[in-house]
C-alpha cells in the first residue's frame, strides 16, 4: 500500500508542479523490493540540470578566453541588448562506444565527482537519456522490453494486464499511469506521440521558456516603426500576403522546418489520404497529419486585426490598420447593416456585429474561410457584458487556431469541442467551446455564413469532462438552464458551472473519466424514443457495420451505447446534478407543444437478471437514459438479432401481469439519417443533402502566381454501391485523384483571373455511364466560360481514356470541390 500511495502522489506531483513532491518514494520501493538496486529514476529533469551545469562551465571558459577573429566574424548583428543563443551550443546526446559499454559515458574530468555523476545517469541496460536540447527533436534509443521488468517511474511490475509503454521522447519503459500523455514531437514530423509525465512537464516548460525568451529579446523588432515606403499589411496570424516573408517573424512553425521548400507553378503536394465520411453524430475527429509545407502558427496578437473594406469595384478591397477600438464600437452601436470584417490572414476573415437575439445584446462573431480547409464555419454568439468597451479578440485567436488545426485534419463537427488556455475571454474558468448544429432554435436576425456552419457554446473547466466524454448530456443541460430546446445558441460569461465533481453516476461505470481510454460508442442515426408503455430503439440499416464494431468491443454481460439527439421527438430526458452532488432525471420539451415522444441519451442492457426473479425483464429510467435488466439467455438472443440485423422485442414486467407489462422494440430503419443540410453545388445549386461526402486533407495542391488551388472533398452523386460508405475500389480512387490533378493543372495559370471574378469555389461534375462521358465545371451557380470548358474537356477525357484501357468503369457520377486561395506558405 505504501509504495502504491507514494507512486500515485509522485505522479500527481509531477503533473501538478513538473517535479516529484515525494523524495522518499523511490527509497520505499527499493526497500520493499519493487525496484532493482541499480535502476535509478534518471529523469529528464536530472539530465537538464547536468546539461545546464555543463553549459555554464562551457560558457564560463569561453568568456575567460579572448575571442578570435574567426569568432568575431560569427557574431550576428542584432538590434537588442544581446544576441539570441543558438540551440546548437547545448550538449547533444552521446552514443555508446561499444555494446558492452552501453549506457556508460566518459566524464568531462577525472575525479570521484565525475564518476558519481556518471553513475547517476546510468540505468541498467538502458540507453542514455536525451538531454533537454534534443528532447523531442531526435528519436531516442528505446529500452528493450527484456531490460524493463517494472515501470521506470513508479516501479509497478508489468504483467498481462499492466502493459509496457515506451516514451517517444526519452525511450524509457513505463506503465500506462506514468505514460498516458501526448505531445507534438519534432522527430515524428509534428505528430503527437505518447510521452511520460516527466518528459511532458519538461517539454511544456522548455517551450514556455523559449517563447518568453524569444518575445523578450525581439520585442524591439516588433515595436519598431517602418519607413513609409516599407509599410506592409500584417494579418492577425503574423503572415504577410502574396508570399512576402518577414525577416522578423516571431511565430513558431507548424510542422517540420526541414521540409520547407519554395513551390513553383503546377507543383503538387500530396500527403497520405485521410478520408472521413460526413457523420452528423460523430463526437470528434482524431485525424492527425502533418502538412509538408511550413505554416506559421499564430502567437497572441495585441490590438485589433486589420479591417477589410470594399472600394466599390468588383473584387477590389482595401485594408485599414489604424482604426481605434472606440470608433469601431461607435459604428457597431449605430446598428450597421453590414458586419465589420477583420482580416485574420489572407484566407480567413472574422465578421463581427452586435445583434439583439432573444432580448439579449450579443456579439455575433463568425468566420469566413474555414470551408477552404474542410472545416464548417463557426459562429459565436456571446452575450455582451454591461458597459463593455472591448472587442472579444480571444475569439479571433481561437479562429486562427481552428484554421491551422483543420489543415492537419483536426476538424470540428457536431458535438465536438475545442479547448482554450487560462484567461480565455477574461475568465480563468472558461475552457473553450462546444459546437452544435442549430435544430429547433430561431435564427431570425442573425447574419449567418453559408452552410455548413456550427455554433460555439462557451463551456467551463468543470464541464470539460462531459464535453469530452458525453457532450449530449451537457448540451441538453444547457437547454434546461436557459429554457431553450434543445440548447441555447448564445453563451454567457462568468456563469456558474452546471456540473461539479463526478460522483455516483452510472457514467462512471461506462466511461473512463481519468484517461478516456473507453467511452460510450455512438452509432450514427441511432435514436431512442420513449412512448407510453413502449420504447423504440431505431437503428439505420446502413449503419450495421458501425453497430457490429461497437458490439464486438462490448463485454458479454453489458451492452451500452449512446444515442443521437432525436430531432423528431418533442421532448428529451436530461440529467441535473444537485447541490449535494446527486443526479436527478428531468425532461425538457419544446414550448407550447404536448409531449408525445421523449428522447433518451443512452441505453444499457444488463444481463444481471436471474431467471428465478419472476420477471421477464426490468426497464427503468436512469439519469437521462434507459436501463433494461435481462437474463443471459435473452442477452444472447439480443446480440444474435443485432448481428443478423433483425427486429427484436423485449417484454418487461412480471410473468403473470400482462396488463402492466411494457415493451422495448429494436427496429431497423431503411431511412438514412439526414446530413449535409443546406449544402448546395457550386455548379448549378443542386442540393447535396444526404449525399455522401469524403473529405481530403491537403491531399492535392497546386501553386502558381501567388495563388493555390486545393481539392477539398468529393460528393458521390451516383454509384452502384450503397451511398452510406466510402468507395473501397482502388481503381475508382485512382481515377478520382487523376481527374482532380488534371483539373488543377488545366486551371493553374488562370487562378488569379478566376479569383478576381469571384470564382474562389469551383465544382467539377463527372458522369461516367459506359455509353457517354460528361464533364461540367462551374462556380457560383453558373458554368465556367466556354474556353475553360473546352480546355478541361480535353484534359479530363485523356485521363478517362487512359484509365479505361486498363480498367472497365461502372456507372458513376461524382462532384469534386476545389478552392482558390492566397498562397501564404
């Protein structure tokens, strides 16, 4: 017990403060035989101290020696008080000379102190630790599994259930408790890798200190004034337009800088395909792909971004930089018909207006430009504070972060959430936004972007576990708090949290709130209807594969799944946490409508009922879901019916009381859940509702004359396979890629003209029907001019004829979507 408590508190201390708060935890483990005597906790913190001491000795020696003419020529000329130290001067990891001496290094000087330091840095059979400068930037040497019988942090011995996990930063072996965090590592191409709590703390601290140092020593460069002929337009993310590169750019890079290159006309950038089907009930997207180009990430920007104004000429705009905040607020107070347009970067705008929504005075901040990276536009309705005289500029920074994350495949969808740091929107408890699609809420009087778009609802830190694990419960609880069904579209700052500490909730058995290793599975379109003495669980037939996946992952005695929000119900169960921490069941409904059908958030089938209980089955409402207790024989029949996609009915109640029995029906529906609402084709305005869409994240890009044409998605209008799943035919996928490449190459030299004419979103519809082949390209609901159509027809026909010689095409109709953007790489 002592070693478990010590290890737990030690891990907690490192998570909380960045270092261990118990000095005797390791000694206790050694005394009781949990650690080998030679196995030390040579953490990265110790390595950092040794590296720093070596660096100080080196700097002192250099300072005492007179500089040579060669060194004088190497000193950079800076405008600040001192030059920025180079990262290369720090000590690099040393490699062992021979396999027999692995992990043993020579010291800087002889003596017992050097030997002690050497022994302190050696673990049995372990490779040398990464020093602080190379931590995360170079791939470490992994400790072999055979050399790590126990966790190198807490000393817990590995077994069949306690598995080994290698830290991607230092290479050591830990248990899941000591190595459950993730961090973006340079040697992984900017992707997230599993790291231990010690490395995570060191990486976080080193990144913060480097940023503080950089800002302090380069503040004079940012605040210096340019001469009149040197003035340029700066966007909110510190990127200059039209491929201009700033010599004083202080933004950290997004991706590996070694992969930066200067693109030329008709240059292709291809990354691995990350395809996702539009899913209206998908909780969050977890695709991570590092773009090959160097993209600057934003730093906190003081002041307001530039304002975009039209000159009255088509396609001609000017940018105003020196507008005061008070003058802009006066314009908004006067009730301008058009919102103010702030330039966040050359491809992303933020439109701001003060509106009156549901008798509340609100900031209306919406993005424009997210569609070009495959992300739905974002709208934030933020209730104004009394006598508020400042713009909510934190939302601008949040939009920029969403934009860059979308380029790496991290998209926000319905019931997704985004996190923010401390002090967001002026409150230490503001944690970010929960994103929802509007359903029954009124949108009158709101300036809205084109579909698809999401509303962001401000959430607090105490509500973050529910936003991550079970967002539907939080959404409906917000609706009950402000009396809007299903939830409000506006956000209120400095409110009280709706949920506190997670206590005796059934969700503690179904969701891992500590590490989020498991949660309730969601089947798209599955809904639970509660009616008088009957319950219907409706599952779309097209989602049978999703249900089988959830069924195979469930344990034998329990089957639990989360339901989607039921738009056909007129009320919904909600869960309210009282002041004493208990959970109560309530219901929220549409105003002035009777309750006929009530929706449920989840269902649980438990095989704990004994045959001798005298019940066929027991059904009850638990919090905001349905609990059904059945026998194990009935559980086997239920699972067999779900696998065979057949209807199933459960009778709940006592054996000899037919007049009081209730029924639970499982029904398979032919109807496909509705998605892509409001999305239309840029060619002719055709509705894309309920048409499968596959997104491509930076899969294909061409650059020419300061513009970029990007293929973002493809709609499958008609094909022989069912429209609920993406195409698995590699020939069809190859054909789609070649068509997109030919389209981009043909229009590459005309990108500037097309964008000046307002044709920034293009569509290409391809029809292949054995007998005929048709191509149609357009933008803004109109076909492209004839000379574009003729050039495209020749290039696309050559692609189709070239592939048809090797493969025979079936009936297919698809539509590819492209965007023309400014090149800000």
